[in-house]
């Protein structure tokens, strides 16, 4: 049997705790079904509630431990009532992202049968794309948490958009490899560079590097869209896109827009991957308005767990982890198709625990083996 992998687990605040518990239970069940050893979880205290108790946003040594694990899983962090003295949010997450260079932000956007569909065109049932958001530079380079905004008295403030060759080459390469992987799983094999190359030198540079990298991937269709046109197209014809690669701020906005097309925050899975490690978390926050009420939809966290398994398959060159990921995705797909998953978030009757129990039941059904799982 393969060695057990180590996962740094930060459940965080609010619904982060409930959805992490749900995701971990399902990841563990998928590992067991594939005959893989259970993960060893290193639980790390962090977040706004921890800050309120201790004055620190993560436990001492927590960042180092997180970096030593094979991957990190995070629930959600932040409570509106707990802030730093300057009013900014408690955010060890952004520090982890910077420290470990987690440049490749993955946001899969997929329509599920009987799931929420916001567009009346029936083709919106075919939406299945990934937005790849650069996550360490771009306009977030000078975000308030980094203290790099240039504040000129009370007269002017400047924020800088930074694009480096080093990160952008890796980002585009990641995008092409992702499109190739999806092509091997039956998708179109297309990567669209979303930029504003007609206006900004930084964006022309972003596109120039895209063109350079594309030469190594003749099997993948490479094309472009300006970000404003992309916003329009995400509403007009979202079913036509496969993988979109874009700058940090553009990706921040477009991924929420695209996520809205197929549901709410409870469906928004997310992975942030760097050269050495990856962090997986639902894209939603701690949702204090519904915390402690068993109302949160755990699917974003569960699908983030599936992304983590897929990542570990590549990192460890161990395809069985990709099988475990496919089992989870298939369980969610079947659950929607068969009308067995009806989250409260979309007007159904199932809270966090009921949803997790149903996904576990779907996973346990050994009469069903998804295509491609060996
Ligand atoms: P942050 O800035 O940390 O993202 P936020 O308050 O802006 O926090 P969320 O915490 O994601 O955003 O919550 C936004 C809305 O979406 C809230 O009304 C919340 O209840 C709802 N929401 C978020 N996640 C879920 C979920 N998993 N299931 C159901 N509803 C959710």
C-alpha cells in the first residue's frame, strides 16, 4: 500500500468548520473505495475567532507546518466583527498564497442537471469550463494587505498592476496542460487568453507570453478575448468555453460572474496551486449569517476536495488519486441527475449534514463505476 499523504487542515471560521468536516468525510470515503491509505490530517488553528482569543491569526509554526504537508485544505476564514486595528480582514490565507507562490487559481464552473440554471437558453445546461486566475500578482500585487498602494496624502492613490515573465510563463503553461488534461477527458481542448492587450502594456506582455508558450501545445486551440467582451460572452454563450486564463483581478470578477451562472457560492470550488504545494478551499466565505444552523451547502468544499485529489494524483504520479477525485465528481453529478441532492441554498430541503450523508451514500454505491476509473 502507498504511503499515507499529509494534509494541513485549517477549518477556520463560521461555516468553514461544517463544510470542512463534510468534505473530509467524503474524501476519506473516496480514498477507502480506491484502496488508498487514509490521509493524515494536521489540523492548524487559524482565523478570526482564533485571532480574537490569541491576538494571532494562525497558531505559532502553523504556516511552516502547512507548507510541509502534501497539500492544504481550508474551510473559510473571517468574521465581520473581528478585524485588525486598521479595519482590514483577518487573512492568513492571502499570506499562505504569497508565501507558497500559489499562482494558479482554479475555479471550475459546471452546470449540473436539475441544478440551478440562471439562463433560459437550454444550452446553459452544457456549461463546463475552468477559469484559471493568476493569484499572486496582477492588480492584487498592491492590494491593501500587502501595503504597496501608493497613497499621496488625501489627493491621490495609485495601485500597480504587475505582470512578470516568470509567473506568466508558468501560468500559461499550467493553462495549456490543464486544457490538454481536459481534452483527454473528452472536453474541447481550448485555452482562451482573457486580457486587455489593446490598452495596457502589461496585458500585451501577458498575451505575448501566451503566444510564446502556445507553440509547445499544437494540439490545443489557443485563442483570445478582451475581458469586457468575455464578460458579455459569459452571459451570451458560456457553453462555448473550455479553459480561460487571465490576470488576477479580471479572474476575481469573471469567476464570480461565471459561478453565478450555475448556482451560488455553495457550488464554487477552488484550488490554488504553486510549484511545490496547493491549497484547496470553497470560494465562499464563512457566511456568518447561516453559521451553526446546518444550512450551508457543502458541495463547494466537497468538490474542492476532489480538486485536491486530482492535484495529488499529478504531484505524486499516482493515478489512483485521480480515480478518487472522479468518484466524488461522479457522485455529485449522479446526485443531481437523480434528484437526490436538493440543497437548502437552492430552495431544497437538505442542510449540510443531509447533503454530506447523501454524497456518501452515492459514493458507497459500488454497482456504479464512472467511465475512466480503473
Ligand atoms: P467573504 O468576503 O469572506 O467571501 P462574504 O460575506 O462576502 O465573505 P460569503 O461568506 O461567501 O461572502 O457569503 C455570501 C452569501 O452567500 C451569504 O448570504 C451566505 O449565506 C451565502 N453562502 C456562502 N456560502 C454558502 C454555502 N456554502 N451555502 C449556502 N449559502 C452560502
